[in-house]
C-alpha cells in the first residue's frame, strides 16, 4: 500500500507522455464533456478508474461519492482501484471500455489525447481557472484537469538538523553538503537517503527543473540540442549535488538495500536527516511519525539550495490529470464528477497538496515556504511532448531512475568514470537525438 500512496506524487507528474503504446478501440467523436449548469438535470452511472487503491479499500472514495451524490442525486459513481494502474489501463485502452473518468496514463502520447479523451474546453478558458492546464492541452483544447499539484524540495528532520547545529536553510549546494557533513559528524542519522533501490524517488530530482533558475519555462528550454548538463544549467546543478552527496559519503552505505516504506519511519524518528521528495509526501511523513514514535512537528520541508535575487524558488508540477473517456456515454456526469472533485471535495487539502484551482490558498504543509517568501514557479508543459521524445530517443530517461542510479554508482566508485565524462556523454546523446526527435 505504501507504494500506491507514493505514486500519488510527482513520480507520475513527470511520467513519459510520448510512447503511445495503445491503439484505441474506435474513433472518438470529439464531443466536448461540458460542465453541466444544473445538477438536477444530470444523470447516469459513471465508473472512475483510480490508482488510489488505499482510498478504495478504506472507503474514503465512497464517502466522497456520497457527498457528490447529495448535489448530483441522479448520478451514481463507482470506483475501480488498479494496483498496476499504468499497465492495466494501457491494455484497456485498446478497447472502448476504460471507465468514464480516469487519470491520464503516462503511456499515452500527448498528441494522441484527442483519440482517447473528450475535450473539456478551450485552453484560454480553463487556464484562467486551473493550474497546470497546459499539461494536457492539444490544439487549443484541454483534455485533463489536475487532481492536485505538488511543490518540490527536501523533506528533512528538523531535530536532526538542529542537533547538527544547523538552523537556516542552505543557500548553495556547498552549504547543503556542509550541513550534511555536520549531521554525519554530530548525529547518528544518515545525512541523506537516496531511496536508490525503489528507484522512483530518483525521478524526484527531475521535478526540480525550474527551481534553480526560477524559470517557469526551464523544462520547455530542453526542447532542442541544448546540452542540458553544461555547467550552470538546471540539470548540471541538481545532478552534481546528488553526485557530491554520494561521493562525500553523506548517504547510506549501501544504496542497493534502501527501502521506501522503511525510510518514512526512519526519517520520522531521526534515523535519516534528509530526502529529496515532493510536498505530496509530507502527510505520509506526518503519519509515519505517529506510527514510529516520532513527532510530526519535526518533519520539515526545505527548498532546493539555490537562490536567485536573494530568494528560494520551488517548482509546482501537476499530479495525475483527470480525464473523461472519449467513449463515455455519460460525459456530462463524468465532467460533473471531475469539477466537483477538483473544486469542492476537499481532496487536495486533505492530501496536503496544491489545489489545481488558482484561487485556492497554498496548503498548510507549505506554510514554511509561504512564510519565508519562497517563490512558487508553475512549470510550463508546453514543450513536454518534444522534450520527452528527445529524452526517449537519447535513451537517457529523465523520468526514469536508471541514469541517476548510474550517477550514484559512478559517485561511489562502482562504475568507472568521472562526473565530467558522465555529463559529456549525456549531452552528446541528447544533442544527437534532438536533431531528429520530436521535431
């Protein structure tokens, strides 16, 4: 169940969107799933496919459905939780039967959205109300609405950092590694925990693209032969930090033995000092603190250790996007569910996540960021399709764990080579792929 919960975060916000992988079970009508004006006029049965099997099993989604039914009495909502959500939905999408509402799988190429999903409205209109609408925009129409968003940074144990004598957030990568060194010298905690074995936490580092330069279009700027790992770039800065942490012996002794579920309890009770994760993880860490005998108040969240003009920045990225199947027979009811779930259910607040609704306040989990004037950068997804096409052709995997696992193995001497050679190889492969891919 822990991994199911983990997958509610940014791992899936950066899922690869350029491998079609499914042919579809029939042509889509292109009919817009319009927002209904009168709740009493909407009727029908809808099925919602979800990766949140934990919320299916504990009855939480049924409680949401009951609250929805009080407003839309003629709509009946059922849920199907899928443990291997990506794999199972990808197969189903070869037919017309893949629910009425679903989270857009990462296997679906962005330009193929119109084949599988009903448009929800124009980009101009929906972008006024919702964050992250450009993630699912194709040809001026939006095909998904984020269930929530997440900010990126480091989850840390405040008591461990305080014991090491550190009271302020590091402002540079060098200050960050110095802080970890102090934790190693003055406490019993593992300064930094990579979560190498589970793999998916490696992808969290990619979610920081935009945090280093405070540039909302930092991701879009990768769409070309731009040598993304040159000195001073977003990826060079973040990946070099990870390399230095491991190279200096500031992470766990054997990364091949890490365990995500165990790490939550270790961080909560002070056995781990720091982990790179999205803000989506904070509610899980607070829960782990209660279970492990730690204090939820010891769980902190800090921005990436770089400042621009004296301020920290943190990217905001979309979680899974909710869509209406192009083949749904009850599109109005399906759209009613998405709108209600996004705006009225309180789901994002309970998850401690950033609401997709622009007018909504930041969640309490990000209070320290708000109080310390951290600038939130909503990262553009306008060029995501081309960037992912280049990434796939280069066989690097910005959104997969492999290349950063290789980076860690290089840092700890298991794999031969220098950091400079490692980055030069990545740049060469990226630039070669950019000449033909995604254009």
